[in-house]
């Protein structure tokens, strides 16, 4: 996304820069730059220029000829694995890692595995380690066949057919598990940080800097400096008004800094008639990025995007300087030699500069690494999270170009996962039918909808009819929030929608309690089973089985509030800082009272919290208040005395037991933010 945004905003005519300008609308209306122009810079390198051999991009293939067999697929070559939601993408990745270790003797310390969030990185690391451990346990007899996934049993049988030595496989698995702390599983920014830190002298990277989420304060400083200087130089009132709004200049500067200029050139297509305003605009585009870079150096800070851009520039070198190019190649070779295999998860979220780095390092025409890209092209349309469809499609063409079958018209190296393990059969069939209604649903010949099948293990939501028969529930319902009196405000509309939603959810929960709305039991839920179908035990629907997706956080809070009044406990996932919640404030009051149990003001404040639960009637009754205060002070003094030996958790648990916190609060509807 960075590349297009930079080009778009840089090409907005400068005469549009007025205080009344709708900057977002201008960005949306600006002329788009073609993908070929945007990516031409990194296609010019001789060792990477293999995509041009493939000719025009082929139309996307919606057939299932490219279905992926994760037990047998060739490993040591560049591959694109297209995976729709729920098709076992993460399972495939961890099994590929297992096969690389067991079949190709590539230790996890020699693999580079990248995904795009820290949470996903932690989850992927845990799942890979568990998968390797399970196979090691199976191969050594520590785990029974019934204790592991059936795929591992199939893989073991296949290895036996292939004549692979079990002792060798066990040895390789043991070595990788022993080295797992050194596994190269990173976010793309984490990878850049490690490379630059570990090779500070080879790369010429600066050291001793602080890594920060953003430099908004420095951006504002640069913009304010520009505005102050320009206001002193501009004589016309209209010119000063056009330049005085910092918001649009901040947006321009951020997008100018989003990618290197050689990768995404900025162009001014027209200038205002005012010479002074035109000069100010040109000066900002030229000098503001330099000034921001200087401020970051002085503050010794870098952002995550700075790491990515710096690695790109270090790998590129100065085209006019032979020594710089040689240093860039030494850095690239040093990184290549550290990794034998590369897997990129959630590849649809990759932007042009990220792909340029991966391509420069590992997709050389003469000697490509086994690079596995795993992603969903349909999700590459989501600009709001940095995805870039053109980058995804270029990677597909690059992989296809490396393994084009001469004269056959077919391409190798692109596979698809075609079984959905998450959704019910009826829902999968419904989506397939919906997308089949249009021959070209995404309006692009190179992006097709690949139909998927549902796993026979997926049992849908089921409904018990009055005659006792159990049928599949309707997979999709349209619930209207129509009212005779239409909502007059957005708040009223949200309230109406929340009421309709709460009615439907409470009805489902009640049906679950009566054993009329059923879902499959997990193994650990056998005691909850109330029915059986096709040998599968079923239990009633519980509140935790229901997820609600909303467009805005306000809609979620409204729905949660309505559900709270219906007695339904709700958890909300949001970006709110947990330290800013009411719960955190109350914990702070409790901890302050533990720190100074003799301070009556702190004790009185702690008593107002829900954890202690004293009400106004107790506080106003002097006799009750005195008895309660003495008892609570004793609890806080006990906690303070024993804090060092039992710890804060034990002290809080004792206090909550004394105050009957769980008994009071768990019987009340609550909303907790996460």
C-alpha cells in the first residue's frame, strides 16, 4: 500500500492545497500509477529479472488440478501455496517444517519463517514446536498412535514406504527440538531488525538507536517548522491560508517516507499559479523527508518501517558506486548463507518493499532458495491493512516463471489448499454457489475464486425438532432490525440493532439450554453431551460458541450493553489499553491500600471498588463502617506483612475470599474488555 499512497499523494496538483480541501477525497480521486511503473525499480536488477521471460500473466486457474498434497509435494523449490480461510494454512506450514527437518535435514535454526504480527509469530512458533514434538514422540514410541494427529500417522507410513531410516529422522527431530530457541521465526520487521543488528558492520547500519512504534511527534515538528517558515515568506493571504493546515502536510510527509524514492518515485504533475506557493510545495517535497531523517538520527530513534527501508537500501547499494554495490552483495550473501529455507506466512499482506527485500535475497534466477509463500489472494485486496494485490500477483508470476513447463501452457510451483476444515458443509456450498454466479467475480482475469470442499468432519450447527429428529440448522439467516418508527440518529440505530441481535443470541442460548440447538462435543466436553448423531456426541449451544462481528467498536459496545442486561456475559476484543480500564483503576486502588494499610483515605478508596463491594449504606452506618473498616484493615495489614513470601496473587486471593468477590460478581452480568 505504501507505494501507491506515496505516488498518489505526491501527484495531487499543488493548487488543491487549500484549507478547505478534503484531502482524503483528493487521494481517492488522484490518478493511479500502474503496477509495472511502481515495481520497475526492483525488476531492473540483473539477477532478479526473470519475470519478464514469462510474458503476459496467465489467467487464474479455478480448477482443482493444483491441489496441494502436503505429505508428498516437492520441497526444495520456490512455491506459492494459496490458502483460503479455514483450509489448514497454519497446519500445512508446521507440517512443511516437519518435512524439511526430517526429509531434507534442514534444522529449524536454518529456516527463516516470517509472518506479519507478533501474536501470529508466537502462535506459529508454539504450534511448530508442538508438531515436531508430537512426531518425535510418535517415532520413539513415547506417544501412542491414538495420541497424535492422523496426518502424522500417514506421514510415518509414507516415510516407511520410501525407505527412510527412522533412526535418522528421530535424530534430526531431536536436534531441531534442542535448537528450537534459535528457530528463525520472525515478523518481517523482526527479521530486518535481527539482520541489521547482527550485521551492523557488514551492512553499515547505525547502532545504539531506540526502536519506536511511530515518530508522530517528530513529523509534527517538521511540519510546524515548514509552516512557520512558509508563513514568514508568503505575502498573499490566500497562500498563507492554503499552507497553514498541518494535517494535510503530515499526511504527505508520512507517505513520502513510506518507501524509498527509487522504488516509488514521487512526481509533481502540476503546480499552482502562485510562484511563492509552488516554491513552498516543491521545497516541502524535497526537504521535509531529509529534515525528518535528520531529526530521527539526532533523537537516535527508528520505526519498524525504517528498519525495512534501511535493509532494502543496504541490499541495493549505490548504483553509481562499485564498492557500495559490492558491500550490498556481501550483505545479501551473508543473509542467504544463514538460511536454507524460507517460508512466508500471510503473504497476501506483503507490500512492495517487503517483497523487494525477499526477492533480492532469495529469488535469484540463477540460484533461487526454496521459498514458500503462503497466503490468500482474495485477502490481498484489503488495503486498510497494507495488503497489495499487485505484489501478490507479481510473486505468483515470478514463481510460475521459474518453473514454466516449455510448450505445455501449464505452470508449476503454484498450489492450493482446497478443503475447508472450519465451516459447515452447507455454508461452504452456499459460498461456492454465490461466487459461481459471476464468471469474473473479482473483475480480474488473473484472480479467480477457487471453489473449496468442506471436510466431512465438520458438523454444522444442528437443531432438534419437536419429533426428536436432529437436522442441520439453516447456515445463513438475514435478521432485519426494521422498526415502525425509524431510528433518527446513529445511536438509536445502533440501539435497535443491538436489541435485535440480543434477542437472537438469547434465544439461541435458551435453545441450547433446552437441548434444542446443538453443536459437536470436544473430547473434554463428553460430560455435556445431550444427544448423538452419526456417532458424534452433541451438546447444547453455550454463550462461548457465539461470535459477533461488528463494523465499529461503538456497535460492539452497544450490543454488549444490551446483552449484559439480558444476563449474557460478554468479552469484547478491542485496542483499548488495559491500564485505562475501570478494572485496572480499581486494582490500583487495592494495591495502594496494601502498600499503606494504615492510610484511612486509601482504605476508604479501596472499599469503593467492586472487588471489595462496600456500598453507601455500609459507609454511612458508623457502627457497621467501623467494624468493616477494622476487619478490612486487618486483611490489608496481613497482605502487606506477607507480600514478600506469598506474593501479590495470594494476598489478593485472600482479600477476595474475605469480601466474597466471586460470589457477588459472577452472578451478575458483566462485560470485560480484551
